């Protein structure tokens, strides 16, 4: 069966996560088409799309391919809308092409009405329809969202089967009892993406040596990992993590198994054995919040201080990481109107650690850009 994946705001990061998840779950998938908006795969076996979507952090919609068309209009789309004695709910979204969706939708509604069928066209001022609109207008369970994707001279038509669990992600982010906005917190979606990028087997051991209020630990536990370790130099951070994880256990009605302890990132060896960790997934201290008025000298001093912290941290992380283990870590890029200040990775990575790939994660107007690195250990 062919499935489509509508990608998030950082498409290359979304693509890498999907491929990593296929690989981790041993799912044979052949890429058919890839753009900045979507990916299409031919998959040998049927996917449980709800379970798969819940495992991903960077995908907006998943659906199945139902047709290919040379032209998209009312007559070509009408046979794709399931007829029913009950009121028919349908919506339209396009990716990679510009069509007059409103006119087509109204035309479809009129055609259905001429067949004495009741229909509701779910529309929005924005195209494509958001996950929220698709979900709350019951297009997944009581209707259909038709997705139109352009491939050179033809249109690929899909039906949305699942959307990102936006309500759950919001609760996991803003519903937690212990939040530390001043120190900054990694979004749960990004934490989930990073864990997936590590491709660590579900029975592997995951470490976050800068666990803060426990977001990465939380997402690892939700993904099903049983061996999860978190540490932080701040006693408050560990107390916040414990409070948040206790809250999570009550929410999902499950006893969660994890280990937390207080330690600097350069001193995790007091609790962690050498060569014992399969994956280190972390967002370290990224420097003080920027006001935008910092001088070049101030920014350079910040980066020198951070580089020293990271250099010493990587030495320790290499020591506890298994042979062929993986590190997925965020490094900061301090952005000004005239210049970007970056960590020089060759100067902070010890021998035996190799960068496999990197991605940027940012939002408009941010002064600190997250640069995600996937790093592997080699003898």
C-alpha cells in the first residue's frame, strides 16, 4: 500500500525521523516521491497509522493514496467521495499546487445535492486544512479529507487517515505541573523527534545528562523505553522532573520506571557505568537568554564558555556510551542581523565521535537557533 506523510515546519528533519522510525521498526518502505511538503512511500504491509503517528513528532498527517489524476475538478473528484444515507462531511487540501479549492468544494456539494445526498463541505480561510479542523470536524471518522498532491504532470490523490495528536502534545507541554520557562524547555515534539533519530532499540538504555524538567525522559517513556536515565546539575530540575513524571504516570495510569540523579554533565560517571548507554539524547545549556542588544564581544564570550562546557561533556559522554552508540544533541546558533555565532564542532568533539548528520530547528524571530547533531561512536 502507498502512504503519504505531510511534513512539519522543518521538512528535512521530518523526513529523517520517518525514515529512522521505519528502520527502527523494521518496516520495509520504498520512497516513491519526496518534496518539501510531503513524502510518499510504498510499504509492504499495512501500517497501524494511529500507532505510527503517535510515535512521530514531526509529521502533520498520514494517509493512503487512492487515485492519480491528470486533472483535478468536480467531476474527477466526485467518485472519490463515499456516498452515504447520512450527511456526508468532506474537506479538501492541496500540497505543492494551487487549485480553487473553494469552488471545487462548492461544486462537489451541489453535485451530491443533485443526487439527493446531504453534504457538508468543511472549509477554512487557510489551505491546507489544519489537523485541528480535520479532527474536530470528524473528517477522519465520519467523513473524508481528500488531499491533492502535485507530481510534475499528474496529481496524486490521498485520503487522510490520521493527524498529529495536537491535544496530547499540548497537555504534555503546558499541562505539566512543573515548568521552568526562564531556563527554557525543549518542546515535546522535538524531544520525540530526537529520540527517534537515534534509532535506539526499544530495549536500549537512553540517557539525558541535561534533563531539566524531564521532557526527553517523558517522551522516551511514552515511546515505550524501559531503561531511561536523567541527570542534571540543578537540584530544582531533578525535583521538577520527578514531579512531572509522577504526574505523567497518573495521567496514563501506568507505573513508570526511570532513574534520576543530580550531577554535572561531566560527572555522570558516578552513577552511570562505562560503555553502558545506547543513546544519549539531550538539549544542554544553550547560554543565557538573549535580548538582542549584546555586543559581538559578549556573544563571542558566550560561545567560548559554551564550547568549553561541551568539550568536557563530550569526553564524559563518549566514556559512558556503548561502542556504536549514538548521541543526538542540540547545539546553539546565536543569530544576529549581521552574523551567526556557531559552535566549531571539530574543536569540541573528541576522537572516536563522528557527526553523521545535522538539522536546524527554529521558529521565525528566534535569536537562538537549535542545531541538532546525530553523532556516533566509533573505535
